[in-house]
C-alpha cells in the first residue's frame, strides 16, 4: 500500500511536468481495496479493472518501472508505451488491463470466466469497477450471463462515492450497490474498503464461492479517492471538510498504527518501508526517463490481427492503382508512396498560394 501511494503521488507530479501524457486517474486513498483484494488471489486468477489501475498492476506484481514507463509512453512500458495511464496491461500476471469505457470491462470479465469454465480450469476472475459503471447497460447484461452460466467470477465495486463529479445519491436510484444484482440472482455484500484486512477476509470468502461453488457474487467496497477524478478535475462538487474527514481514515496510516500497536512492526520498520517505497519509485522515474520513445515507424504495428488467427480479414488501401492490404502499410508499393508524397506537396503549394493571397481561377460550376 505504501508503494502504491508513493507511486501515485509521483505519477501526479510527473504528469504536472508533462512527462506523462493523456489522462491520469489516481487511486490515492483506495489502496486498501486494491491490496486487500489481490492479496488473496492466486497467480492463475484473472484481474481486470477500469482506468484507475496503476496500483492494481503493481499489486499483482508488475514492476513499477514498467508501469511508470507506460505512463511516459516509452517502449519499456507494459503496453510498449501505447496504452498510457488508462490502459495498463500485464498478461503474464493475468492482469487483463484497464479500460477507458465505463463498464467496458464487465463483459470482458465474463468472457474470461467463461473461458476458465470451458477449459475446466479453476481460475477465478475478479472484476473491479467504479460505482458509476453499475448504471451502465453492460452491468445488467453481464450479471445476467454470469448468473445464468454460473461463472467463476467476483464483481467488486470500488465505491468512492462519486461517478466522476456526480455523487451516488444523484446517479443511482438504488444507493446500496450491493443489491443491484439481486434481480439477476447474484447476492451482494457491503464491506469497509478502507480496512485492508476487512477487504481481504471478504474477498477470500467470495473467491472461494466462485472457485468451489461457481457462484458469482458482488462486493461493494466503500472507499474514497483523495484526489480528483482525474488530474484535470477542479473538484467543485465536494466540500473540503468531506475530504479531510475521509483523510482521517487513511487506510495506510490506520494499518500502520495497528501493526505498531500489536507489535507486528516497530515505528522504525514502518519508516523503513516508506523509504524503500520512495527508493523504488525514484528508480521507476529514472528508468522511464531513460527508456526510448517508440520509433515513428512502429506506428503501424499492432493495428491488426495477422497470420493464421483470422485469415482473410483485411483492410484494403486503394490510394493507388496497385492496391495493397492496409495491414501491410509498411510495405506499401512505391506507387502508393509516390502518390502520397505528391499529394502532400500539392497541399503545401496550395497553402503557400493562399498565404500569398493568390486565389485559383474560379471554374464556371463554382460560380454557378
């Protein structure tokens, strides 16, 4: 939890320095929900999240260096610098990614669980999503299929009380989100998402139900993000006093005090953990800075599925008399390249004429 917190803080700082592009959604304050969940998952279990998932990847074992490199858009990132903050992905550790579309991960999670069931594997899929996603059509459709097919899946709502800037009371007619799947035959439970041990105990039991009894369930974890919805959020929708109240429930500080009180760790141990986290994050930033940017020529990589997987599915580029497959843009014929270059030259010449005030002679049809 300390490592995730420090990583998120530094990610925010690097975003302000324009080192990280695109959008940035931080999970500062939600660490207990993340770690409590992943701590009882097996290596062969699947985890899928939304777009606030730097910490989820780190908790599943992804090197913070590669996560930071992905934020920086570098080749050593988890997705080769192509995904950025919202699309962290690590198939080796069965972290099946973050998704920018609200609720977009739900049917994919059902597909993962169906695959495990179809192959007679006892792997469980844990699908984590925000409170706002519980209003999406994908939510109901996925709950129905999960119950109908008895899929080995746990749905976990990270309820941080706001869908972007809209409070739960204003965006959901049913504010007890743990009940929103009952009509589909999926039972639910509410837990304290700020208590890492409470999350761990609840998730462990619900994973057991999924693994041993093929019973899909829904957990609602109450948590809170201390920063805005994204780095661009002015946070005009909540009071400063509310944030301060939740900060007094800081999951990291509360757990640290508990460990010291029960003599599991000393104050010196806690400080050493914080210093180690700071060291790892400093190294991650240095690694990301030194990682090269993807070459421009790689723009055409990974756009299409090629080979024997889906034979015959091609796009066609007809910019030249000798058409070529769009998937083979890199190997486009010389004729296509020549025509593209001539088109670019023509555009430049026309811009120059307009800048100098020259207008082409009007054609009769233009006047008409």
